[in-house]
C-alpha cells in the first residue's frame, strides 16, 4: 500500500455530548465507504444524524481478528475505513489495537484523529499536580487480582488513572484506600453529560463520601489517584529522610537510604529532600 492509498481512520466519538464530535471526524464519517463500529446498532443513530452513507461492519472484542482481516482487504481494494467505538477513542480500553496492528503489518495507512477520550478529559479537570500520569484502564474484576494490581502500582510516583464501572466503584475505592493510604482521589463521573461531577477528596474518605449518596455511585467513572510522591509528605519515608538529612547526609544518599529503609519511592523522596534543603 502506498501513501496515497486508502486509509484506516481512527475516529473518536463523543463521551456523551454530541457537540464534542470534531468537524474532521464528521467529514471522515460522512465520506468513507466503510465504517467499522464496536456496536453498529449503538453507532447507528450518530451515523444517521451525520448523513453518513458508508456501510457499517462490526468490529468488537469478539471478532476483532476477523474484522481486521476484512478491513485490510478493503484497504487493499482502495476503500477507506473509519473505525469507531461506542464512545471515546478506539483502542483506549476499547477494541481497535488489533485492527490497527493488522493494518500496519500489511503496510496500510493508519490516520488517527484527535478527539474525545475520558482519560484526558478527566485529567484536565483533576487539579492533580503530578507531572506524569500512568493510565491503567480497568483493574481486574476479581478482588485478589485487583489488590495485586494495585500493590504493583503502589510505588509509582505519577498520578494513576483508572476506568471503573459503577457496580465496582465502591470495592475498588475501598481497595485503593487500603493499598495507597494517604493520597488524593479525584472522581470524575459522567463527563460531558447532565450529571457531570469532578470531585477531589482524601482517598481514605472516599468510600464514605460515595456511600453517603447513591447518586454518587451511578454512571461512568474515571478514578485518579495522586502519585506516591504524595506519601512522602507525611509518611515514614519523610520521617527517616529528615533524620538522615539532619545527620548531614547529602540529598541523594539520604533519599536512597530512606527509600531502602521504608520502601517509599526514591524519586519522590529525592524531590522532597531537595525541597527540605531549600526550605
Ligand atoms: N475508549 C473510551 C475512551 O476513549 O475514553 C473508553 C471506553 S471504556 C469501554 C468505557 C469507560 O471509560 C467507562 O467505564 C468509564 O470508566 C470511562 N468513561 C467513558 N465515558 C465516560 C464519561 N462520560 N465519564 C466518565 N468516564 C467515562
């Protein structure tokens, strides 16, 4: 396939508010001969409203490999395909990655369109000051595996971003508090929709806050937890760090030793040590 050949367009669609569809997305959806949709019935009304004339084909988690082969065939025949999921950006906790990989492997052209995505929408309103973030997507549904996954993230110095379903939000927040302790949690619910809320609170208070009003447990969620650097403010790591600094150890060595002794994140302690030295 050449640069001028047909393309697979990866097209984000609104999370809730239809006005969030970009003009470019509209143009592509109107003009391509094929639209591969996670759920053709779900995307139907949007495509109809746009006056899209292309034919739809299913491309969901259970037929992704087959759909990929079909899409590659279309591209080889010179016909472009737009890929959409039910909401947001395909491939982000949604089907799409296998299709993109197959098209790329066949030397096809993949054109990504920027647009709605719950991760970035939620983070932009979170107020979290972490300079980096780690997007995890959905945690395992089983309690033991979920705890294990959270444990593995405990030392990460960046903000952690999760997707969660309403029927699991209470148990997930409970586990997060048990594993992460004193951090900030930002709960972004129903983004771009009527009951949109973005609420920041101490993680250890979050379960009670959610339980206080059943409406707070409804809808779609992005959960954002501040990074391990937060822990260094008040935890054991900081206590040991201060003792070592007071003993005259250089910043780097004090951070390294405090991390080894307490298990706290070294980078976070290093930043904290620099701040303490400047203070
Ligand atoms: N591909 C999508 C994206 O780009 O964000 C995500 C698809 S994933 C199957 C669905 C999850 O995304 C939901 O369970 C929720 O965690 C999050 N999500 C989607 N829409 C949302 C919204 N309006 N408000 C908050 N979270 C949302």
